[in-house]
């Protein structure tokens, strides 16, 4: 009778222990996944902000470059002065 009681106790402990362990691990995995997702999302937002600031800086530099290389008066371009060299 004592052996049967120990066998039932082992089976009962195994069943409830497994259920508790599965519940505990699932709860912790969800918490870990949410933490990882939050960290990844924060890094992505930070990278997006950095890219946006870099893009605005490149656009400003491109506008400056265009203004630097455009002629002073677009309608009037003077021909080069003929010094009489060559002909």
C-alpha cells in the first residue's frame, strides 16, 4: 500500500510540477519577448531619427551646392575675353 501511495504521489507531483513549470516559463518568455521588442523598437526609432537628421543635412548641403554653382545672373553669361592669343 505504501508503494502505491508513493507512486501516486510521484505521478501527482510530476503532473502539477510540469503544469506549473510550463505556466511559469510561458509567462517569462512573454515578458522577455516584450522587453526585447521594446528595446528593438527604441533602437529603430533612434536610428530613424538619426537618418532623418542626416537626410535634412544632406538636403541643405545639396541646396548650398546648387546655389554655389549656378551662374550669378542666369540670363546674362558674358563670353570669354579675347586676348588675341592663339589667332
